C-alpha cells in the first residue's frame, strides 16, 4: 500500500501499520490524509465534528445487514448477550442525523444497516472503512448477516459464503472507475469461514452450510424470477439457470456480497458473509412464508454471529 | 404488449387498455395474471391481503426519492398544498410493516422512497408497477425527485433530465437477465420535461435547467471522487472525466435514473427525473454545505413538482 501514498504520509502510515501484532484497517487512497476534514456524509459523521478514535477506537467486530430494523434488533440482542453494564436505552442510532443508514455500538461490536444492492452497500463501506481508519481500529472482523434466496436447500438454512460470485458464476466484482471497468477479486477469509462453520456445529436448531453465494443487481429478472413487472424468459429457461447455478456450487443468491468481499479485502478487513435463505428458488419465486417464520429465520445468522463473537471474547462459558 | 400475454388473459387486458382515452399502467410479464396471489414482499402489500384497486385506483402522480424522511416531508407538503380535507395525522406510512421502503398517499399523489442505487430502486419499481397494474391505475405520471452532484452549475440548481446516460455517457441501461445482458433505452417523456421546465419559469427563487443526467453504480470511484476509501486515479484524470461529461451535455450525476427511465418506459408510465444539485463537482468532492442550506436545496424539486401537480389538477389559481 505504501507505494501509492504520497511521500509526506508514508512514515506515519507505515508506523501505524507495523505496530507489533496489530493489523490496522487501511485505505487505498493517497489523497485522504491531506484533507483538512473528512465528512462522512451518508453516516452524518466527520473528522472535525466527531472524535472518531474515542468513539470507535475499540471496535473489533462490525456486523452489517440490509434492514435498519434488523440491525437494531441485532444490537439489542448483542447487548443482552454481552451482558454490558450500560442500559438498553443507551443504545442509540449513531447516524440518527441521516436516514440513509443506521448504526449502533455495543462494546466492541458495531451494527450497521446498508440498504439493498451493490451501490447502497458500497457507499456505506467507503464511509465505514474511512471511519475505522480515522478511528485507528485494528484487527477488525466484518460480517454481513443478511437474507437471501436459497438454491436447492431447505428454507431457513444458513449459508456461510466461501466464494462470492457474479451473475455469470465468476468470483469477481466489476468496478466502474471513471469510464474504465476494473475487475476485483471477491475472495473472502477462509479461516474466518471455517471458524464460523465450527461455531455453527454447536447449534442444533437450524442447518448451516458452506457454499458459493451469487450476487445480482436486481431481485427479479436478474434472479430468474417469473413474478416481476417484467419477465421475458420462459419458466424452463429460468429454472435451467438456477439449476446451472446449483451445479456451479451456488447455494444462495443475494445482492451485496461481491462488492462487500472486494472492498473489505482491499482494506485489510477479514470478511465473511452469513445469510439465511427465506425460500428455495428451485421451488418458488415469492416469499410468502408466515411473518413469524420469516422473523425467526432472520434471527438465525444473528445467533451464530453472537456465538462467534462471544467465543472470540472468551465469554462463551459464562453466557451460553 | 398483447402478443406476449397468454391467450386466457388477452381479452381482459385488451379491454382494459383500449378503454376510451385512458392509458393503463401495464406489466410485461405473461405469467403474472395466472398467479393466484401476488405478494409485493418489499412493500408489505399483496393482492389477497389488500384491496389494491380501492386503495390505489385513483393514483395519478407517483413521486419517488431516495430518502424516506424526504418522501414523508414531501407527502406532508403536498397535503398542505392540495388542501385536502383529512388531517395531517391521517398520513400514515402504507408500508409500515417493512423498513425497506416507505409510502404515503395524498389524494391522487403517491410518495415513495427507493433507497440508494439502481438495484434498490429497481426492486421498488417492479413492485410499484405491479401495484399500479393490480389497482388498474391509468394515466399515471411518475417523477423521481432526488439529490445529485452538479457538473459546472451552481449548487442548488435543479436539473430536469432530458436524457439519462450511463458512466460511458450512453443513453442506455444494461439489464442482466439470467446470464445475458440486455440493453434498454433510457428515453424519458419529452413533453413532460418541457411541461416541468415551463412550470419552473414561474419560480424565481432558484435556477432550473434541462440537461443530461449520468447514473453511476457508486458514489466514489464511479463518480471520480478523490475522497473514498479507495482511489486509484489522479486528480487530473478525475477532473478530465467530469469535464468530458460536461462537454457531452451532462449537468448532474446520481445513481438511479437509467433503470428508472428504462422500466417506466416499458410499462407505460410517463416519467421525469428532477434532481437538485448539492455541490459543483468541478470544484469539490465533499458535500459540506451547512445542514440548513442542504435542507433548503432538497425542498426545491418538491416545490417545482407541487406546482406542476397543482397545475395539472387545475388548482393553481386557488392556492398559489
């Protein structure tokens, strides 16, 4: 990374990154350190208006998910699980000044919403990574806990992603930079995926598996659904696509994993994607399970991640 | 459209579409009418659980924008402007059962949020278009009222889009369908843009212009910003790209217009994009104007659209 930094900043950043045993979150932008102020517009935070190291310096786990309500529920759940001294009422939305994203901090855990789709999570990730960098965070693990459509597995199954692939089943993310297309790797942290899978073995109430995850740019035509406002392919063609995806090792489809994997990898964040499947796409297109069933499904990745975090923090014996 | 419908539904749909002088919202999906129930999952509405014709049959104007708070503010503003009999407290979020989008109805006006980016607005549009179709709405005008980055124009200017273009300055939207890429036209309604521009001439408090709008897949690298977590191009390259965009007729950049134009066009909705610019990208990357200035900017498209709707409804003399 040092090679693309301007000379004036190299020494400082170099010190920061070689601090014994610590792996700092880094940015890949030679211009950022020369800015007088960095306004993280969509988070309603900034380097002049907020003391980011004080607010976020101790963050070790970042959990992200599409829905603001779900990420608030996860924050409240983690607060209970970690048995922190502060009261539940103290858990306030740190980004309350904007309605683009919400953010909660529970001890070393940050819970943030990212909306739906690659562009929406990409804006959040740019600003989150800068936040963690400005706050001098180290050894940060980031996990997307989301919902998805399953392929050939029972609804309610949890998929830990070993490879995030695009609509063409390729493990890549195509980033448009100005008017060039740059292809980035979507490799996720293998050890982290294994660690999460080992955690899941202690949970008997739902199945968890490791598989490829396909990331698409829309929910209807791009995922082979026959129930959108537009549908120009036959039932057979749609099903054939999903079966080919299954044969390529894909077990679920969502809309954020490729850019999430690509950006986290470039910035030194160990990343994992853990999504529950709400339906089996080889059987149907519509999500029409009863509300309470869907709510229970959505708690499953949260349960797994809570177990993982408690294990990492050495709290598992006391609380489980 | 009739040609892609299954025979059993042709007559009904044909009747519907030829009703004297009315232009109905249509879908382009031969499977939809054979479905026993259509669950609009991300809107928390459905054909069995809700009487959509009764709830939405009179909708004539749909206004969409990224931020839920802004779309609620627009609903309250329209309620005041249209001088409807019901009280402000009656304006409830119709999609309160989900936090993916929010929706408010004020007489013939629907105000809906769509989040950020092409995938997020695309999910909403699929379900909105199906909603308008199920509700048998006719002669519907849809307008995106958003925020954007300006190119070479004063911050606070309002841009009415004559052409939505992609990162390569082309008026097209590339939709991935299964593993094929289909290119769609992003043509918007010229007469509607003219009508809006004529309305704007009566507003002296801010400048409004017609220009091309560029739609990108991210806010940082894709828009030539030097202040993201990642930046691999030089200041000169970034500025050169923005200047080339200006020379190609582009006056602002946002993240939803191409798919919005493409989908509305295919489904018989007369569509316009009206965005305020929060900064001039030839001068800076960061949005750091004072909060109250940005709030006032964001009211500008609302003011213009309110004027347009009142004019269409013949209410302008009484209320302005």
